[in-house]
């Protein structure tokens, strides 16, 4: 079977998955044909973490009600060592700035100053708690953050076939690493670009490294300056995964020939569908599992 027919057959299979939407079938087919033709040796992943590799909604174990999954920035507030003042401040910061992040009447440029304030205030509040590296491991265990079903299979597949996998997050990289290590999902082919803590000689967090990464400035980070770049410099095809339109910027910091964009539309589906359909090659709706990505990988040799 020719590569064009393989790509067309793959798109047909993907569209049979109830959670999948492909707005521009011709464009998606064309991109997948090149990815299939070039094979795994020319491919790498760039993925957001919070609400992409992790679930957006989880069941409260006491009430069985749906609630937001913990984010890497939200996990410290669930740690029993944190002071009541910290937890109150974290709630204030979230309730102040999250509505701005998701406000569909504001432009990105209008939101950016508020995002800078959000991240700066959140990091300052966290540094004041004088956490150490052991605290990070324990809080990651306590949080029991739910990883999206199928992520484990994708990461193992990439590890076994030497596909580099970049986790690009506006969250807290040290906590993300602890979560992945605790779930046995962190491998040598993986790299994290995120907000990383600075520790003193006693392993106490005293600051965060510059530059600050928030949800709308991911395009500003040039991966060519990182050690990870050696793993991907000969790989021109990217599969990008994210849950927000801002995540589309993640591929801007690395040269590539083609980027196949996969968007996870977890909430406000009807109102966000038009913008997601126009921005992403493939949309997975309803906080669903990773089966479409697993199916895609099956067709790449």
C-alpha cells in the first residue's frame, strides 16, 4: 500500500474514534503521509503536561463528584506540610487569574501581564514555604495526580523506538519530574522544559530559574541552546500535544519541517470547538484517553 493510501486509511480509522474531530481532512492526511513516509527516525514529540498528559477532570473519592485534576502548580496546596496561609493565598491567586486565562473576550496580549503576575505571585508564595527536595517527592505522592489513560503506552513506545519526547510545561518542572518518576514514566529519551526551582546547599528551594514560563509565552524558548537539541536536530517531524491554543507555540523554539498538532478539548466544548478545529490538525474531545495517539503511532515504522 502506498504511503498516501496508508495515511488516508489512518485518518479514516481515527475518525471512527468517537472522541476525535478532524476539521481539515486533506491537510491532516497530507501531514500524516509525510510522517509515515519519513518514519520514526525523523519524528519527535513535544507535549504539554497539565491537562494534556494528565487528566482535566477526576472523581472526588468522597463525593464522587467531578472536579479539576491537580495541576503541578496546584499540588503544593494539597501537601499537608503547607501552612493554612499558603493554601489561602494559593486559592486567592487561582481565583483571581484563572478566569482571566480562560476569558474568551480578551486577547493574548491583554492576558500576558496578568499571567506574569499570576506565576510571579505563585512562585514567591511557594519559595516562602522553604520546601526541600524530599518535600517535592512526598507531595507528588500525596497528590495522586491522575495521568491520562494511554500516556504510559505512548512513553514506553517512544522509549523503545528512540523517539525523543519533550515535556514542555508552564507548570513546575521539578514536581512534574517527581510525578513521572513516581509513576515509572520518566525515561532517558525524555526532557522537561518548565519552571525549575533553585536549591541552596541544604536542598531548600530559594528561587526559580529565569526565564519564567507561563501559558502564553512558550514560543520564546529556543531549544537549540539546550542539551536536548542534539537528540532532535535531525528529526524534522513533530507531533505536538496540548490542551490550550497557547500550546501551539511550543514548536516555535525548534526548527522543524512539519508539525502535526493534537489538541485536547477538555471543557467548554461547544464554545471552543471552532477555534480548536481551526488551530489543531486533530482534536480529542471530552477529556478522553490517548487511544487516537496510540493508533497513530501504530502506523509509523
